């Protein structure tokens, strides 16, 4: 056999797949945005900062409103007690506690469901595409 008939051609194919999760892209991607259009990274960061401030405002507003509702329920229950309506007073307190607890439980369930869905989506992502079987494939 000659050397020419023993030569084999090998082809190496590489595939790079990157996933990220979070409000901001990884630094390499931010640099890519900045390369495409100067100032893009600053705009992305400013947008994320605005969204975070707005979310914090809504959370604080929710806490303030929850506190006001709790104070109003306590005041209503105390007023019912002064009128001698013990059962109504207990009913107001139990209803308030049940409503508050229900809100927290349902909120936590929704948050856990979203996290579970994200985790499942990452675990169940499709496999990488099959490599082509070409000339000189060693297998």
C-alpha cells in the first residue's frame, strides 16, 4: 500500500452553546452590545436600575398598604369589642389573619412555581444538534 491510500481526512467540529439567566447579560455579551453601538451597555444598565427602583417602590407601597389594612382590622375589632360584639371582633381578627396568611402563601406558591418552571426549562432544553456524518469520520 502506498502512503496516499493510508491517509485519512479528519474533520473537527466544535459547537459552543451559552445560556444565562438573570436581569443582565454576562460581561462578554455586554461588550458585544457595546461594540455594535457605543453606549449600549450604559443604556442596558440604566434600564435595569430604573426597573429595580420601580419594583422596590411597588414592594414598599404593598407593605405600607398591608400595614394600613392590618391597623384598620385591629381598630375595627377593638370597636366591635367596645360594642360588646365579641364574636364579630373575633371574626374580624380571624378573617384578617386568614387573608394575610393566604396572600403570603399564594404569593410564595406562585414564586416557587415560577422558579420550578425556569429550572425545568433549563433542564429540559433541547440537546445540541447532531454532528454531520461526513467523509473521514473516524467512527
